[in-house]
C-alpha cells in the first residue's frame, strides 16, 4: 500500500500487481522503476550522497528503490556512496557541533531529506568498564551500551529509524517486519510515532516481555508457529503480495545502514580512534559487517587515522551457524535449528552470514559461541560488575569476551569494546531461576538485624 500524493490519482490495484508482484524474487527492473517513480518531490531536493544500490556480488547498480536482491545474480544489494563528494562535506568539527544522536552522521546514512523518524535515537554511552577489566586483567575495556537506546532500549532503533524514514520517502503507508523481538518493539514504536500502520510477525514462543513491548503500541502482532526463518519466509511472500514496506526485506539495504552509527559512535567516543577489538553479537550477521564498514568509511574520509580493529563475532552455541563456519574454516553457512535462551539472536539461516565470515577473517578477528549457562553468567557479570542489565544477546557477548581473553585472542593492552545491544528487562525469564529470592521479614528492626547478622561470626 502506498500513500498517493494529494494531487495525484491513487494507483490502481492492477497496476501495483503488475509492477510489483511478479518481481518479488528478482527485485526486477520494473520494481526499481516503480520505486523511483514513487519517490516524492522532496527527494528531488536531495541532500543524499547515495549513488545507487549496488549488488555485493556482481556490482550491478540500481536506483534507490524498495528492493534488496539483484535481478542478475540474486546477490544482496547494498547502499553505495559518493565518498569523493562526501569528503568535502563532513569533518570531525562539523559532526561535533551537531546534536548527540545518530543523525550527526547523516551524510553517511541513506536518506534523501531530513530524518523524519527517530530524531533522538543513538549516541548511547560508551562506558569504561573498570570492574570487568579488573576481573579479566585488561587495561582498556569499554561497553557500548545500547540497552538504553531510545525509544525501545535496543540497537534496533537505529536501523528502524533509517528504514521508516526511507519508507516515508517511498510513500509507504504500511510497514512491517519479521522479528525475534527487539525489532518488533522498535517497528511498532517508531511506526506509531509517525502514524504508519504496522504489522509485526514473530515466532509464537517469543519472550512475554517482548510481546507486551510490541502490543502496547497497538500494532498488529502475528505469532507464527515455527522459528525466525519460517517467519521471514512468510514475510517475504506478504511483502510481495501486499506491497508493504518490510524493514528487513524490501527496505533491507537502507535499514542495515543504520547499524553503522553504532560503529561511528564508538570511534568518536574513543577520541576519533578505532578500538583494537570489538565483540559483536551475531543474529543475521548484518551488525558486525556494518560496524566494520563504519570504521572503514571513517578511515576513507580521514576521520580516523587507521582501521586496525579485529572484529570478533559472538553467538550462542544453540544457534551458532556463523561461529561454526569460522571455526571450520568455511566461507559458507550450514543452516541450523535454533535451540537457545538467546532468542534475540537465534537465526539459523543468517542472511548476512557469508559477509559476517568475510568481515571476521578480513579483520583478523575470530568467532566464538557459549552455552546457555555461560549466557546467564555473562548477564550476571555485567550487572554485578558494571550495573548494566543486558538481555541474553549481551550475555552472549560478555561470555564470549571472557572466552576470547582466556584463549589469548584479546590481549591485556588491547582497547576492547563489548557491544551490548538490548535491555535485560526484555528477557527476564532467562535469569529468573538463577537469582536468590528476596527474604521476607516483618517490619521489626530486630528481625532485620537477625537477617543481616545471622551468617556472620560472633565477636
């Protein structure tokens, strides 16, 4: 469904069917033409430095349109920028004068006009993790804390802000997503903020907190019997038939670029230097590639002097297709059936798995996975040592970091950043049976003193 301009005739259903439905698998040229035509007049006054969408495999270019797959080789499309033109328009000083949100890097994000969604998203804290560093014997440890990202407490607000801004530019009036939870929250919230209709598709066994955190925005939530990969396949069919803007399907090239802001902020917050090591959770594999792309773009534009970062990928053992491939020395993914408490990163057939492997190997990094028990331990370590309550994906990155240190892959003097991408309030079920229940006493001082002193030796 598209919003027609108030001075234009509404598109006829037959025309939409002819233009879009036959092209869903190929992302064909007629769809590209339609997308180009449907761009509003505002995009003609573009502030964008986007050259085109470009196939990551064969290099074929496409106009900016709601499509994600190359019609020639079926490779994924990615946003391509005019870095030469950009180099004269962006500098450290320009960025630092802007408001503290992800749009301070707007020239490197794929929208044609001012951001219309998520104007307060991003620029989350980079926390110096002194207590964890002491525990592990490190000198320079930081936590990039997107568990406090506005408005839905996860890094998904970054990608959704870009995707929905782009959806409005393309004229969509209905948006949707396939989600393991955090994306569902973000699409529902951000769509509500700008009056877009939204449909959210999730595995039916998702954590209750994430379901409630989506329903509250009065979105249409559809639970699907099956795992995320089943949900994603269904959404691909729906996107083609109903012509909605699915953020991680037909809007995916634009959506994925929002993750770069996570990397930009790390470099800026480290005083315009990239870290030696970054540990990133992997679900579909996009975030880890975009953090690396962000560092490379900053180097290309002279915003950092070099990119020597080793990028480390983290997964739960119960859903570890990317780490398994890296350890086996493979450059391809063997899909798996997820079985882990880390549901937010439980994607058995990751769309960007190949590119995640490429990022890890090219940067000199590595990939590791941890058991569910280690995930819980990671959640508790971060909370007890740094006062940050993360969801299960964060427990994965903390536990994997500990494992990499013990393996000698992360060194004592390395400047290391752990990526925390979501808030623990969303996955309370994961730890509720691993914490001591509070004691209950009557309202008497003597009972309180008996409670706190009963285990202490007498003097």
